[in-house]
């Protein structure tokens, strides 16, 4: 919605908040603020607001994605929420202007973590598009390449691709590689199988349905390399109290989750390996040199002389995501610099607050720390497709994102309540600025119609 004519009594003073990012966290924050009578403008860099639900969550999570699409749409389709698509803050509009001259009472950063951490090898980025692939780009391709009007990056998935990572997202990457590899191998035999069917049944069961085994395909398969032990993989949170017996259970849970994934999707994992060089032939990736490590505390310490060369024409870096740099925002290393992490207060701005991955630098959807070990295992296994219960419970993986957005929205609402309300003329001027930007990008002020118009008919 967001039409000027449906906002009620414009003489009444009100507050207004800009929300940067329209996906799970942004939509939740905007909805809570609107319910409290605060006008919101949601600035979204894409034409659709679904963020990593659409572009970073593999497409086999079809039911969760559709459910979250519906949830986000319902929250953004509110009279006090004005959707501003195709607008990147720091490029199309400046954060300093939103926090100043536009007239917003406050700004919430909910723009997530879209930039991959750099592959930790000197000169690695010379090989981007020449065999080195980053996770966010790869999953975007996997989610959209079957659409008729797809115009993004294109990848030819080779057998024996190497994935460097260790978290949930890296297992998703390995699964996508294995699924595409099996689809191609079966297609060569005249057998067509959809990716979602392979993901749901698993590779051994899919092959058995055609009288085949994994060994019959003659594939090496994708391989996952991790710098520490399997028990250290971030597949379940460490207990907050540091209790040794609980930590042992968490470590056992991590191993069990990984073993199930390996069995269902036929990939191998090589722990205690850190990349130290990219091997090249004719200017393209030909493999990776790894060095063995030993774990000391939480550190992976390289072992002198323990090198191994792994041949591969594709290396996928899946070592985490960080927020994209934003013009005018100071950085603390690879993250935005916050003066108060607990409350998400951004350095250099009195009225800018961060929430979710933009604060933590964690780009994956993960279980809340509040969950017990058993529930965390259940949820993560649902997320990875290792349970036979039709994904029951996987939506709990969004709890941490939603809870953080709610906390931020409540905190911002309390903060703006203590500030002078905007005058009616200031509200009208702010709405005129918002409407001008909407017109610039062709937005028609009808949220539902816009979403229908910009959604591909064959969206995966």
C-alpha cells in the first residue's frame, strides 16, 4: 500500500523510521513499528524484498521460502509501511541523508551480510570467474539458473569440486554440487530427475530407484575441507556455560549431523586442512594446496611441511559472509563499527541502529542459542534435509533473526518516543521524498501489484 491518501489525519504528529533491507529482519522491524503508529519506509536494494530467503537459501527449501514470502508480504503490505525497491543505500541514497536531511526520526540497518569473506590465499581473487567461486554468487545461480529470463552468473559444475568451509552454508553448497553432478550423470543415461526430488530422497535412494549405486556413476564427488576438527564445525552452538559434559554432547551432535549429510548426499569431508595456495594452469584454477593443522584451543595451527595438493577445476569459498561496505560508514575490520554492539548503535550517527547479520556479520540462517541441544539438532537436521518429516520445524531456524529484529524495533520505538514528534509539514515533506524515489524506480504504490509484476512466472 503506502498511498498518501490512506494515512489518516496528517495533522497528527508522528515519528518516522527508515528501515534498510526488506527481508525477514527488516519486514519484522517495520511491522512492529507500524503497529505502534510509526511511519516506516523500507529501502530494498532489489526489486523484491526477500533477500537471502530468495537468493541465499537453496531452492529445495521451497515450502519454507513460500511461507516466508507470504509472511514478509503481509508485514510490508501495511498502510504505514512504504516500500522503496531497487534502492541501495550508499549508492542511490546516502545513509547520512536518511539520518539527517530526509527527516526520519531513526534508521534501522537490516541489510544483512551479502559480501563473502575473502578466500584466505594471497592473490586468490585473480581467479574469480576462472574457477574460484564465492558461495553467495553460487547459490544465487543455483536458485535462479532454470528461470527463462535468468541473466546472472553461469557456472558449469565439474565433478570433484572443492568446497572450503565448515558451516551449514558450506554443506548446502556441497549438496547443490552433488545434486547437479548426479542430475548430469543420470541425464547422460537418459534418466531425468528433478533437483528437489534428489534432495528430498537423497542420492543413494534416488539411484536405487533406477537400479544404480553411487559407485556406478564413476564420480569423484564434491569434497569439503575444514580447518579444524569435525567436532568443531559450527553446526550447533557451544553451551553458554562452557560445561564440559554439555560441550561433549554438542561435539557428538555435530559429528552425527555431518555423518548423516555425508551418507545422504555422498560427499567426503577432510578436516584439519587450511588452504595456502591456488594451483593454476593456463590462468585458471587447477587445484588447491592445503596444509594440515592441529587444534590448539579454538585455533587451527598449521603443521610445518604437512602439505597436500588437491586437483580441481572449481573451488567454492564458503567461509562466511559480512556486510557490504556502505559509503559513510566506518569499518572495524570487515564489519561496521558500532559504539554499542548490544544495542546496535552505529558509530558516527546518533539515530542509526543495526540488527541481525549486519551487526554480527553472520550471513547464514541459524538456530537461536536458546534452543536445547536436542532441539538444535532437530532443527539443523530439518534444514539440511536429513529428517523424513517434511521439513517439520525448519522454520525455527529463523527465530534468531526474528527475535533480534523485534528487540531492535522495540528499542528504536522506545528511543523515538523520547524525541520530539515530527510536525505535520515535516511528515508531508518526508512522504514526498519517499514518493519521488518510488516514482524514479517505477514503483506504483500498490505493494501487492508490484510484487506480482516483478515476480518471474517461473520463479524457482
